C-alpha cells in the first residue's frame, strides 16, 4: 500500500489532483486511517488512475470519464471509437479553419466570405441590361436596396441585372447554400466582387445561381453592402446556359413567381 504522496510521485500527478478525484468519487483510496486520516492506495487504485489519465489524454472530461471508467472493455472500446470519430471531426474543422486563416493571410483580402444556408426570398425586381459595370448606378439608381446579377466572374463588359422595384416582376430565390461577404466601408463593390469570385475559384466552388447584392441601413443611417453567391461543391455540378448565364434556377425566368 502507498500513501497519497507516494502514489502521486509514482503516477506523476499532484496530491491535490488525487484529493480532487476522491472528492468527486472518481478515485477513492483503498483505505483511510481512522487515527491519522492518511489515505492509502493499492495496485487497483494505481491501475484505475492510469486508466483515468489515459482517457484524459483523449480529451474526455472528468464527468465523462466517471461514466465510463468502470465499463467493460468491449463497451469502452466502442466508446473510444466514438471519441476517435469526434476527434477526427474536430481535426477536420480545425484544419479547415487553419486553411482559411492561411488563405486570408496570403491573399490580403479585404472581405471575409462565409459559407452558410439561407431560406427562400421573395423579391420584386426590374430586369435591365448593363453595358459596363460603371453604368450600373446610372441605370439602377445610386442606392438600389437589392440587385441580382447572373455572373460567374467579376464583370468587365455587358451583363444582365435586376434591381429592386416595387412595380417590378415578382421573383423567388429558393433555399440555397451561399457564400456571404460583407463589403467593408471604403471598399468598392467591383474590387470586392473580384475578391469574392477569386475566393470561390481557390476553393473550387461553382456559382450555382444569381448573386444577390443587398444594401442595408440601420436606424442611424449607417449602411453596409452584403453579397450572397449561391454555390455548388464543384464546377461539374453547374452547367452554363445561354449568354453566359447559369442554366435552370440561376436564370431570371427560372426564379420568376408565376403565382
């Protein structure tokens, strides 16, 4: 039998840790002296302590360890298999976050795109033809609340757009996966659009529908522009339609509300 200090030295833990394990019912001593109050530990407690430390190395909480420390070996192996899968998912998420941070550092981008899911949107829009991006404000007005474009890259020539208009045609944007980016103040929309499409290219994401550009304002009059681009995992999933517009629901006709 060993006193608490001896077990602590053997296992490489502190006496405080062993007292805490005893207090929460995770590792009780084999015996406690009535005369001195000394805790005594045996080989069984040492083996249990090593199991606890091994489970801690896997990232399990003490509460979770208390639930499974006495489980049969077969059940423990199943639980460890689940833990391994959880760790793999965590590693994948952290790897993706690392790649995003490295990409942000390397590209010196002024926008921070995020992938998310959005619900159905119902809009009233008027379709217009733009000869050049510089003509957009003249055709649609200086501050359209919403603008829809059918582009797979930043425009450098003519393109079709649809801007918000209460007297315009009703259109529906279905629920979809999008890449969303908030355009910081002082950053032009054309440079921000180029950065956003370049970001999609680096991740091999295909444009899967019309890009929504929204101009939002709060009660104080502060304004911000948000870009939302529907995406598919790879370019093979989206086929180009006539005049460079994506086919299907990415075209103005494909989202028109006929009700």
